[in-house]
C-alpha cells in the first residue's frame, strides 16, 4: 500500500478539525483513489492501494472563505513528511495561475486586484519555503493560501461578469432557465410572489411517494403543482421518478431485490404509467437520482447501470418528443474515496450517453453545508472546472443548488440530513447563503454548457429534504437570497 504523510504545526489543530478524516488522494487525471486517513501526533497519513504520485485533497479552514476543499500538487511518496500548509499553498497557486493563463488566452480581461493578490500569495509562499521554524512556516503558508483564495474569488467573479455579459449580447433575456423545486408544497396563494424570480419549476414526482403500496397511486400533489405551473406558463420538469439512494425506492419492492427480471418489470411499469399520465404536459423528465452513489435495495453498481439503461430506453419509447435527464449526486465524486464504487460520476453518465439510450442531459446536484452525505465546499474556480469537464460530454447541463441559511433544528425536514455548522467561520446565515448562491449562479449561467439552474426548494415552512435551504424562512418570510435572485433575473 502507498502512504503519503503530512505534518501540521501542532496537534491542537486536529482537535478542531474533524474534516481531516475525509481527506483523500487523486491521480493527476482526477481519478480518486480509495483512501484511508491516519493521524499520529501532528502527522497525517493518507493510504491507498497504489504507490503512484497523487494530489491530496482536504477541507482547510481559510479565513474569509470558510472550510474550502484544497489540494496539493502531484506528490510522490517519500520518507520525510510533507508540510501540509506549504503543499496546499503550492497547489492552490499553481491551479490559480494555470486558470488565469487559460482565461487570458481566451480573451478575459484579468482584474488588477488579482495580480496584487497573486503577488502577495507568492511572496508569502517564498518566505514560507525559506523558513526553518515549522510554526512560522505554516503561518506564512496559511497566509499564502488566504491570498490565493482571495485572488481565485476575484478571478472567478471577473470571469462570471465578462462571460455573462458576452452571452447576454446574444440573448435578450437570461441565457439559462432559472428554476425552483416545489418539493412537498401544495400551491398556495402566496406562490406567485415566492416564485417571481423563476421561469421554470420542478414537480415532485417520486415513485416511493406516488405508489407507497403496490397498485395504490397518489397523484394529487403532482396534479395540483402542474396545474399551477401551467397557469403561470412556466417550463415544467418532473421527477426524479426513481431514487436509487438508501430507502429511495418503495419498500414493497424488497422481495424482488435479488430478482432483476421482476424488478425491472415493476420499475418500467411505473415509468410508463407516470409518463403516459402527463404526456403532452411535461416535456422534461428527470428519470432518476443517486444512481451513481446507490444504496437502494443494495443493488450493485453494474446492475444499477444496466437497469437505468433499460429504463431510459422504455421512457424514450413512451414519449419520443420528451427530454430525458438524470440527476447526478455529488458530481465531483468525493464518495469514491471510500472504495465502494468502480465508476466515477462522469464515467457513469458517459457510458449511458455512448450506449445510445436517448439521454438528453444531466442535472448536477450540489448541496453544500450538509452532513453526512453532501458536496464539500469549493471555490468558483473549482465550479468552473467541473462544468468544463462535464461539458465535454456534449450534452446540456442543468445544475441544482442548495445551501443552508441556519444551523438550528429544522422541524419540516423529511430526511435525516443535518446542517454542517462549520461550513463558514461564523456558521450558516442568510447573508452567507445569499452570497454563495449569487456567486455560483452567476458563474453557472455564464457557462454555455449550462441550460438551467435550479434552487432546491421554496419554503422552509413546508416539508423539504434539506434543512434551512428555502428561499423563504419557517415563517414564510423572504430571506436575503430571495431578493438576490430577483435582482439576478432582472
């Protein structure tokens, strides 16, 4: 087994750093190795099954930015441990300069503030390299990381502004659909006000909820939501029809868990029933979610993929005119570090695209600030690289976002998901949620590959899957994010 070791300046840091156990190694091509973290004193070790060089990824507390996922450069194994702060600073500066160079060649006007911050980052890094005292070295390297992250934010915002302005010259309106998921909420008299920033909505249509008992269907909520959307002339998306995550499929399917033939028959029957019911009224179908991470009925990875290919084929036969998309959970693929998956998220979707089953697009779900299973916090440049990577598949991309506005208990949450209070230095807040959402949405809308951006749910006063992620709070009062999105749409 291969082992990369890193030293931090003191053991005290580890007492307030639980994220250290979620560190992992990835190859130069981005392939994530199954990894296991070890801590001994002030030395961290990351083991994997290969001795190849790798980039170490870990959430690092960055003042002014929260706990950002950072990575080192590609490092070979050696006997002497690396200084973690120094290598993270080196990795961030290299990525920053590479991205700025690429965008400058494509015509981006680099802001002066970026160069000033980059110079500060490089100066602090040089001082850190020449320092003999470990504590002082880590202090200087940490300051270099702060400068580099500030520069990354400046660069990412400059790209968003200029790329979006360029797209808007070709479009008289917002160049991507701005959508909202309705989740479990029934239409209410104040919906017209709540949904004013949006021109698209995603209807709640999940098999487990629609058919909780075999043959016993409940379409009332979906019918009400669809009628309301049609009265508003909103672009309608329905689904995800199937949830392959833990507990996501109807419980009555359990007896057929090890009977692929009958299981496929039940699933395809529901797909056909749902699509025929709303044929001609719904043109964009989200067929499945969490198919890449799995967990439902303990279906193995290859069986999920084969089953999904068959489902997409049936859906295409039912309605040749509709668009069929899949929702991708944790699209960076951090979960692969556990060693329980063979294919990365993009490899899974690429396999379906190549199979010719009629996949019309992918919806990348990015929920930041939740635990246990959620996307780790990343900066604008990481989001940009993610979209560029997925854009290489040549299919339209949708992105669904969520982030909490508070860390207290949420009584209307329908899942066991909790808020990670360590996302930002001062904890989750409405202002942090609004700032994050605005910056990420502007970047996504500026990307030609992105055709739609959706916020996860409307209102914290109605049942929802992720705590404190709504545009309106538990008292049905608008949050700061709501006003920001109204301004973005205008």
